[in-house]
C-alpha cells in the first residue's frame, strides 16, 4: 500500500488519505500566509508520501500561489510552443479558463505527466480552481505510477530495466517543442521508490526494441497505468487546490462540463534533474 500513516504522525497539519494508493487532503493550514518551519516540513513529507495533495477553501492570491510553489523549487515555464492555458496578469502564473468558447478542447484531457518531453521535466504543478461547473463536472483523476510499476510481474520489471522512451513534445504542443529520451523505469529522488515514466500522449514506442515490439509494449504500459485501483478521482469545489508530483503520478482532466465555466490558475515548479533510472 502506498502513502503515509494517519494524522497521529503529524503535529501541525492534518493529513487525510483519499485512497489506498494516492492522494491526501491537507487540513489545519492557511496558504494565504507564510508557513512555519514545522508546517513546511510536514507538508513536504506529506507530498513525498502521498504524491498529490488537495486543499479546500483556500482563496489564494498570485503571491500566495507562487510562495507555496517556491517552497519546493523554482517557478518554471511551459515547454510547449502551443498550449490551452493562457498568460495571467502575473507572468509566473498561467490561466486555465474554459467555457462555451472552448470548442477545441481543454488542457489535460488525456493521461499524461506534465511536459515529460522536456530534458528536465517539471517537479510538480499546483492548480487552483476558483470557479467550477454548476453540474459538478470537471473532476481530475490521478494515478500512482509507483502502483503501476509494483503491479507488474517480476519478468516484466526485469524486461523494462535499462529501456528508454522518446517523449515527443511535438505530438502534443507542435513544432519547436522539445523531444527528450527518458528511462522507462525511474527512481524518485526523495522516496527512493521505482515507478513507470511512460504515457500514451507523448510516447509512441520504447527504444532498443524491434519497432513493432516497442510500440506494443508502450501501448500495454499506458493501458496498464489506467487501472482504476491505482487511481483517485478528485472532485473540485470552489477555491480548491491540487498539488501533484509529476515525477511519480499521472493525471487526466475530465471534459464533461462543456459549455459551463471551469476556471483557475496554475503554477509549475522546475525539476532539479533529469529522471534517474530505476
């Protein structure tokens, strides 16, 4: 079973598990003010242990949003040449607004890890939603790639060791977007755990194999990672926040609310190093 223990292990914040594999809701915290050393230490621990953190009733400003991100690293920029998100009044923050004019789709409506095509993919992303659809649509599903790796047979794990895949950003974001080669099995720099680092949005085949075999295995792994038991579906409420670790979880934004409004802002945290082989 993934994740951490119960609230008895925390002194400043509360951590309520959302599922056996992934996700925790954080309470007794106010993100509109700077965090204490103990709050921050516990928040970082909860992030490593639970892969994605959720916060409720947090009416944050751009400065609050950026401050939370900078506790974990440097603010990053999008690697893609084209994206559904838009600039905001603050160049560090991207606007994610979708409504009746969004006929070309929404951001994140496919299984993915954010911008895995970058030579150093983002560490994480923090999405704040201030407006949600009246019909309660627009959920986001998160999946543990630790769980996806650990559920593989020992023979498949051995087979995948040392293999790489080309993450082709041009497929998603157009010409001029990076293409990068990353290991199929990676090791998380904080938890030390192994996970799969493949998804069907940017990867067409695995390298070092006959082409048909590489395509078939890539498709199998992408489908395997969608197993419901590895996932948690987050239901947004106004002024909720989701903060996910791009290094070990994937996500899918459900587009079931058109033509209603779903609106918010996202900050991206730069990665510290390329994904390390598992």
